[in-house]
């Protein structure tokens, strides 16, 4: 699973690295990137936070590794919580305060605010669950938060067929294609969570 999750995040991670290189290397300012040069800190924090969250977070889902190295799992989690919060909060900030690029609109901004807020809430609920020693609740909320955070990779896949068949999407199709990435990830996350709970439920019934 970690390899697949890292592969899914590869394109956003590479694009983020290119964006950072451009900001630090004096790339030409264009209408598409002018907002980043005007206020670079939010996008830099977003890229760094999202990169660490998506790549390091993938190893939290390696069940065998997690059982063999519980101390590593806990230490990584303490780093991933602030990384995830930084990625989500800076994403919300950029949606609210950066000028929207061509092709974005109110619907897409609304989706970003909803799912970005959901990621923040999920991380905080996951932290609250582990403080109560609620392992199942912690795993569920952190899985949902990671699914939202990893949606940038899925959004590449949702956009690709449209680009091939129709070219650059307009404002409405773009908003729906971006939202589809979040929805797909959350549906898959819920499927995995239900699948993991089912054996435990069957064992409980057999004992009773």
C-alpha cells in the first residue's frame, strides 16, 4: 500500500518541487504565478507540508511495519499532524486570499473550503481519539484526513481523460473534476475502513 500511495502522490509532489524551484530560482513572473511571487510563504508552507504529509503518511498504512515499529509510527504521527494541518490551513488561506487563476470559480472555491475544512476537522478528531486511547477512531479519522490530502494525485487522474477527449475544462467541469478526486478518495477510504472492521465484527459474533 505505501508504494501505491506514494505513486499516487508523485505528480503533485513533483509539481510542488518545480513550483518551489521556480520561486527560489527567480522564474519569470506570469499571470498564472504572480500571486505566488506576491505572497510566497503560504504556497511554500503548503508544498512542504503536503509533500511530507503525503509521502511520510503513506508508511502509516503499512500494517506490518506499524506493528513491528510502533515507536516509529508514533514519532511519524507527531510530525504528520502539524504537516497535515499546515497543508490544509494554507490551502484554505490561498483559496480565500489569493486571486483565482483562470478556470477557477466560486463552485471550486466552495469545494476547496469544504474539503480543506473537513481535513482539518478529521485530523483534530483523530488526535482527540488517540488521546482517549480510541485506536479504531484514530485510524478512521486519520485515514479520512489522508484521503483528502492525497486527492491532488487522484485529481490528476480525473482530469486526464477530459484533457484527452475535450481539451482544457471550463469552470464547471474543472470544479466537478477536482471534487471527484476528493469524493473518490473518501469512498475508497470508507471501503477500506469497513473492510477492516468486518473481521473484528465476525470474531465478536463467533465468541458470543
